[in-house]
């Protein structure tokens, strides 16, 4: 084969490869642009994380803290009180699969929106519910979701809509607690974290209260 033709074939192959890589990179960027985040406070972050990691379109759920005055607080600091933080979960979701409004609809039906003093057996400021919003667009959607929940429930919703605040991840010990096989010592004796989580959730009455409050509309109730 003449050298000129070989050179032309090499150039053609290189051009095709460049175009293919460009398409892949563009597709990757387009997908990345659809990934969004929101921060929700729903009492025990183990439970919120476990609930939402089962939702199609939710890519990641990270337990942490938000809304306080101390940088990088520890779990012990937050639960002791005085830092102003909520236990929260930061959700990363694909907006092409699930919308922000649907996430909020599920969230409001997965917590006791009538309780301003904590959630279920967990009491105190760090266990209060809240929706943290980024800008007026999200605030409008959140306020509409709360109004819809009030109408469906026939009661006032005390869950506030708060401006976005710095998010601080909780210690590794708390991440994916519900799914871990690591052994820990509990009041029931040595148990895997996943078993301890189920025992905690049942004894705390989370699902029972949600079923009582929301009936058939309760989200995640009965599922661990």
C-alpha cells in the first residue's frame, strides 16, 4: 500500500477516535450536569440515609450535620447540644430520574412533620426536621411541597425551610450504618451494625408513628 494511503488511513482513524472520545466526554459532562444535591434533616440520619438510598435516581446519601455555628463538629458535640446543628443527610440525585419535588414529597412523608421537638424517640434540637434550600427556586418548590403535605395531612407542618448552610460529613462510623456487617456492642449484646440499626428503628417507633400519621401515604414505613 502506498505510503500516502497509509498516512491517510492513519489520519482518518485518528480523527474518528478523536470524535468518539469527544462525544463520550460531552455525554459525560451532560450527565454530570444533571446531578444535583439537597440537604434534609429528618431526625436520625441513619434512617434518612437508609430510606433514600433505596430510591431510584438517588446516587448517594451522606450522613452529616448542617445549620450550626461550629466548624467540622463531631457527633458527640452535636448531640450534646449547643452547636445549633441538625443531623442531616446530603442527597446526590439524578434530576432526569427523580425531581426535587418528588424527593421532598417522599421526605415529608418519611418524618413526623407535626413534631417540633425532635423525631420519634430522639429528642432535642439536633433531631428536628428541616429542608435546606439553595436559592429562591428551591425555596418555592419546598414551600409548595409543605403546603401540599398540610392539605393531605389536614394538620400544620412544623418542618421549616432554611437557607443552605455548610455541610459537615459525620464520622465514618455513621456512614451506611444500616448496611454494615461490622460488629458493635449494643444493649442487646454484640450485634452487626445492620441488625443494631433494625433493632433501633423498631424500638424507636419510627415506622409505627409514620403509619399512624400518614396512613397509606407513609413513605418507607415498614422497610429497613
